[in-house]
């Protein structure tokens, strides 16, 4: 057996036993600095038509069930994670505009954002603190996580649906300028008018939980 075959088998075994998805760099370090890129592509091709597949999500590699077999593994009762309207909007803004500060989130939404909304998203593992913006005050900025990409079946943020796709799916009102602005046009950093400062907060929205929008539904897949 060649060294190449040995490396492919080693990468396969490592990913199979890993407790969480691994980056190529992490795999390489685990295997003594070996170049694992060709091995990953070979395994990806090998598993393409099998019951489990090797996929890359947010630059991390993992095995998951083939989508067409998900119905065989679906549980009779599933616990659905629900997000309030406010949390759904904030998550969408972070995904489309990251890295983004809280002031920028509020400018796009046109309402103040309660700290609890961001806390919920960070507890879910979908949003993280990505540092501070180098402007006066150095506000905290937020970004999505690899877990967000994996949960919604996205390889990268480039796979997020665009405005036309959202409208076609009935998830975006063509005359809703607030959402058009959210997905399309980013406002200047941190400037908020007096009128915006006086608008409602998220507290009313947090009271009524609604399922997160179908644009961000989790696909039927399991590891």
C-alpha cells in the first residue's frame, strides 16, 4: 500500500472519530504536518454516492448522512428551536453584513436591539464576538460561526440566498424597504438619528416566539 493510500485512510479515520468537524490545518497538525488536501478531495469523491458523505462546511470537514436518506433517520418527534422575530432579524443582519456592530444592527433594523437578543444567538452557537472595530469607542463586532453554516447546510456565506431568491420564495415583501435595505444596502458606521433613538426596542418582539424564517431552515441531514 502506498503512502498516499495510508494518508487517505488516516484522514478518513481521524474525521470518523473526531468529536467535531475539523479544518484541513487541524487535520494536518494531527497527522504530523502532512498535506491532506488531496486526501480530502479523494475522500469527498469516494463518498459522493454513498450513504454518508464527506462535506466541507465553513472550511471544516465532517461526515454527514446523504440528504436523500435523511427520511430513514428522522425522529418521530423533533425539538424545534424557535427564534423570536427580533432574533431572526438580527441573525439575518449578522449573516449578510458581518462583521457588524450592535449600532449597525440597530441602524439597519431601525429599532434598538436588546442585549438579550444577541445573547440568545451566541448561546445557540450561531453568532460570536469577532473583535472590536477600530473606530472611536471601539465597539464590539459580531459574526456568524461555523456552527451556523453547518446548521443551515451552507458551505460558506456565499451560499446565502439573495434578495430575488427570498422574494421568489415569498419570504420577502417586494415593498418592504426595511428588508431590502437589510439585505442589500449597508448604512454608514454607527450614525443614528434622534428619531431612530426614540423608536421601539426589541422587548415587544421578544414576547412572541415565531419559527425562524424558512430561508434559514435546517436541512434534513444527520451525521
